[in-house]
C-alpha cells in the first residue's frame, strides 16, 4: 500500500511552509489598537506585536474576525501562517459563512503586497483549492472553499477554471454536492452567499458555468436526474423556468 501523501497534499504543505517562511518576523503595527471591551485585553494586543508568538485559538479567531484594525495588512501578515494552518485543519468555524474568512483576506489587500508575499498567499489559496478538489473527504466542502477564495481574491473565474480542468470522479462528486447546495438560491436568481461586492456578476458567472459544464459531469457521476434538471433550468428564464415539468416547486 502506498502511504505517501498525494501530490496535491505535498503542494499544500509546501505552500503552508512558504507562508511560514515569507511572513516570519511579521508583527502588527506598533501603534495598532483595538477596543478592550469588545476585542480583547492589552495583553492580547501586545501578543500581536511580538513576532512569531503562537496565539491561542480564541485570540486568533477574534483577530481575523475584527474588521476595524487601522493597519489591516500588517495584522493579516502577522497571523497568516497560523491562520492558514488552522483553516486547513478545520479549526476555523466562522459564524456567518466562509465569505467572512475571504473578507479577512480581502481587507488585508494582499494582492498589492510585495511580490513575494502576494505570491505566497496566492499559492496557498491555489494549492488548498486543488487539494480540496482532489480529496474525497476534504476538511471543508469545495463549495465553501470556492466562496472563501472568490471573496479573498475578488474573482470567481480562476477557481472555476481549475475545477473545469480537474474533471474526474472526485472533483465531479464535489461538483454534485455543490450543485445540490446552490440550486435553490440560484433558481431564485440569488447568489448562494453574501458577496462583499459584485454579487450579481458573480451569480451570473457561476450560473452560466454550471449550465455549460455541470450536466454532463453530474450524469457521469451518477447524480439524481432531478438535480440535473434543476441545473438545466438555470439556463431557462421567466415563465418557461417555472412552468417546466421538472420545476422543483421551490417557493421564494
């Protein structure tokens, strides 16, 4: 039996190591502050200004969830190696969906960081995405990670392109799970998550992609025929959608 980690896992581990190396020694800005009543104590804040000190999970959670940091980029850089590892391990459970985690990345504006830093973040997100799509039992569902990556990067296209390229039983299984998770909202012309911006553009792109690519893959996976019809109906508009004999009877 071959117990060696699969290539996608090795890539993800290397990306996590890359974050640890790239952001070693980072701290929050010396003048950074936050409300002791609502965020945490002066001692908690002081730990963010000490490089590489391990944070307890509660402090890590409060730190990434806060949106009122003065220098959001430096706070994100400070916690990023531990934050990424906790995400991959399934230790981060946002109250309001994975879009909230993606927003934490977006608020740090990581794409305009120095090239080496931005590349390390992008490689982590890409490696985690590929690993999830090729793992039969990922830590978080592919549909949740797509939300995180879309909000973190401000774009849906590259993540769908990877999913399209990774056709096969495992990726198709994740697609079937995602289609079942999304179809109710999408058939009501709503994005299945609360996007930070451009929600209508993202909804239209996701819908069009599913209509083009999902039906054949769902059938190949053996998905229920009614799910295939619900995805087909995403390409039908107006009364023709609701009057179709395969309309699932959703009420909005």
